[in-house]
């Protein structure tokens, strides 16, 4: 059995994921937002690579049945009802509706993960449940690929940290488990920050969110085990 951690989705091809369990992480903020939306009653979340794709996909839908959400460079996309903040994903805003989400890093990573199965959506907010499901998938399929969304096509400390904690938790008690170099480094990184909030506030994305008065999102995303759900991405839709 083997666990691979990829720090960005760049260069991934279907063969890298085929037959393996897959986890996608964009802790600040797309995967945290998706988990929160579904926990608060959203019917589904549809990740899109661009805002234009989201608008096109919803052009002929009943307006009451969906909501457009997303960001570009941390700011809500003009004309969209919601941004990419878990705090906006309230039951009143998303309950019973399908959320079409477009973000800078997270949703393109999810789109790139298509072909792996199942694709699990992970973050700190569902970490305990994610660990249990990821371990089961790794044992059943003989391998796990963890894809970090990264930050503007580059390494992101916060995603690598969550990946490292996940690898460490999944491999506990499992024998004969191999790690690629990315997974080994992520595990080492996870030991550098004992507390979730320490790691998430140390990253570039958190500093930028603080500058934009969105620091409450960082605090929310850094609290583990808020939810006991593990959303699954299949057929272009994320559901519980």
C-alpha cells in the first residue's frame, strides 16, 4: 500500500489516480466551504474551473434551486450571491439548493481529480471523519492520493500541513505502508505546528485574509472536527 501527497494538481493525469482513493484539500477555503455548505443542508455542490463555467451551467436552471458562490483573489465574484467563505454557507443561504462554486485554487483541483474514485473532500473541519474514511479507502484499494490545491499553482503550507496530519493519522497502526517524498515531507511539516491554528495562521493565505478583514474564516477553518460528514465528488457533483 502507498500514500502519495501532491502539493498541487499540476501535472496529474488520470493514471496517477486510477484505482486509488483520492482526497482533495483546500483548507483555506474551498473544501472547508463545501463541507460547511453540505452540513448546513445544501443539496449538492458543483465545483467549476471558472466563474464563466458556473454561469453557463446554471443559465437554464430554476433560480430558486441553485446559488452561485465563489471568489477570485479572495474577493466575491461580481454578480454571485455568495463568496468562498464557510461563514456564508448558512442553512438560510444554501439549504435545499445546489451550490455552484468557482474558486481560484480549490475547485480547479477538484476538477483535476476526476477519474479517481472516490474523491473525498477534506479539511480540518471534518478531520476525524475524513481520517476514518480515508483509511478504509486506502486499505480497500491499496493506495491513497492526497491532492493539495496549493496557492496560485504553488506549494501552500496550510494544505501540506493538513495532508501531513492526515497521512500520519491514516498510517497509524498500518504496516507495510509506503509514502512518496511529498507524503514524508508533509508528515515532518505536521510535527512543526502542534496546533491547527498555529499552522493555518502562519501561511500566506491567512495573512492575506487577515488583511482583507476575513480573519474569522481562518479561525473557523482551523477548528477540527466541526462536522462528521465526508463529502464525495462523483459525476461532477459533491454530495454527502
